[in-house]
C-alpha cells in the first residue's frame, strides 16, 4: 500500500495546517512524522533546554489527540536527510508533504531532501503556512524587495484586502490518516535532553487583550498587556491566518506586529548576509569595545540599571522578556556599552523560548541602528526615562530585582549621558558623511 508522509516542523498543530490539509486530501493514507534534527540539537550546549522540552510536550499532546482517531505519531531523532528517505522506504511513501520554512538552513535542508526523494521518484510538496505572504509576494513595483518597513506594510495591507484568505479545515480530515499505526516516541532523555519543569499551555487569547493592545502592550507589569503568543507563533501551535483575522477585527497595532514578523522573514530570505553582517554594510566600520566583563554583567542582570537588570533576569529565569524591555536591554548593550549587537543576538538566541532567527536578527539590528530603519543611529534609550514611562510604580522591576533598594544592588555601571555622547561620537566618526 502506498502512503503519504506529513512532516511536522514549525507547524505543530492539526487545525488550519495548509500542508497537512493537502496531504489529507491527497487520496493516500497519511503518516504523521516529526524529526528532532540533530544538526540543531547538537548546537545546544544546555541539555535542559526549555524549547526542546516544550516541543516534546507539544508532541505528546498531538500524539494524544491522534490516538483518539486511532492514529500513531512517528517521532525520530537524527538528521532529516537520513530519517525522511528511510521512513519513505519503510512505509512505501509516494509523496512527502510539509510546510515551507524560510531560514537559510531550512531551505538548504529542504533542497537536499527534495533531491534525495527525487532519486527515489518520491514527490516533495511544500506549502505556504507560517506567513500570509511569502518571500516574493510583497514586492516593489519594479519587482525588488522592500527594505523599509512602512511601505512594505502599506503594500502588505493592500494585498490583504485584495486576496481572500481563510483558515483551512485540516482538522476535519483526520480520518484520512493511516490507522492502526503504532506511535514511535523516544523519551526526552533518549533524545539527549532533560526535563526543565516548564509546562506546555494551549494557546488562548482573551478578546479584551487585543481590544486594549495598543494601550497596554508597552507596560511589562500588566498581566494582560500582551498576547503571550510569540512562542505559539514560533512553533506553529497557532495559525497565522487565525491571528491576522483576529487582529483585523480588533487592533491595528497588533496587526502591525504580525506584519513586522513577515517583513523580517522576507529580509532574511532576500538579504541572507544579515545573519553575519549588518544590513547596512557601512556599519561594519563601528569599532565595538566588546568588554567581556561588562557583557557578563549585562547577561546576569547586574548593570545597576533596574529595568535592564529586570529584563535580563526575566529572560534567564523564564526564557521570555517583555518586548518593550527587549528594546531597552538591547539598546543598553549596544549603545551604552558599545558591545557588538551580534553578541546580544547570540545570547538571546540561546535563551529565548520564542527565538526566531529573522525576528531576533532584525530587532537586534534595529537596536544597533544598522538594520532596516530610516533614521536609526542616534536612537539611544534612556533606561531611567523608560522606567518612568512604562514601570513608574516599579512593579515589574521589584518582581525581578527585589534588592533594588539594598546596599547589595550595584551602582550603575556607566552614566547615561556619558554613554550617549560616547556612542554618538563613535558612530559619527566611523560612519562619517554617510549619516
């Protein structure tokens, strides 16, 4: 009996899953598969990685749901180039279905998989799922990619009105999975990782959060100030089409955040040099100080600036950080300490539960002023003023820096006015007439 294989990746859900929808409509019984990619896992030094634990817990939820339909989930650990062709042989697979991924590593992986399967006369079918508009859909009139957010967002919104989009009903076709297939699920320990104590939570959004999003999103102490769905968007446990429809009905500001996400994905595809270098090449001339001792103080949340320290401690403890505070902490590292934005980007990549290469890279380059921004270099956040505006009662700060009024709390490691003058002079000297 010939079968189809659906390969879960950044789309760990059964509902509104485009690739899964097409697999289940293919006329072939479908085998659901997930691969723990050792090319990625081997780069993770901390074997108590919360992200791996979250993915594992989510797979257990998927497995439980599939079991209700008498369907098993096949989970393997290894390189996809080895695992996928081998599974195709084992289960007599005629077609492999999955959703597109736009990171360079993923695109190279899929190109290799497609080639390996073509040799065996197996079709490799990919679909747009994690974005509303993919890499080459929102372009300038001359066919070139946008490099500034505002005109990109304007075109994106115009296209949204022109193109009807609806969630797909993949969850209604689960009877088309192959039945009586036993689950294959290694333990977390067998994958090489340890439980972290983190608990998977189903994505859910109270309507009032979106309704008040523009007024509440910048205040880190507000429990319902943000959607808290970034992790779910990252792993695809909630569909982007559902989020956009909700945003269109509730809040323009939240919709703009979703557009930023796709903008950075598009930038990464068209300008892959941003992974290692500044989007604006002339910013490579900036002479970073890169003081390692100062960097370690920033990492640990011991800078003497309470809002910076609160953010870093929240990140280290939970794997999350409020978006306003992310901007403040990033600006502090780059502008106050003159430490290369790539150092901060790498640290966030190590810690963030919602780590996404394109968004992390794009936002760090935004903070450094070297990314897709019209007037960036002189933006230097004042941590004290940011505190007055967004945590005036010190509610957020006291949660993460309880010793704020104790003698043990460090003095500010650098004076703001001095740091601001230093970074502006450094940028001006390095960039010269280009700014």
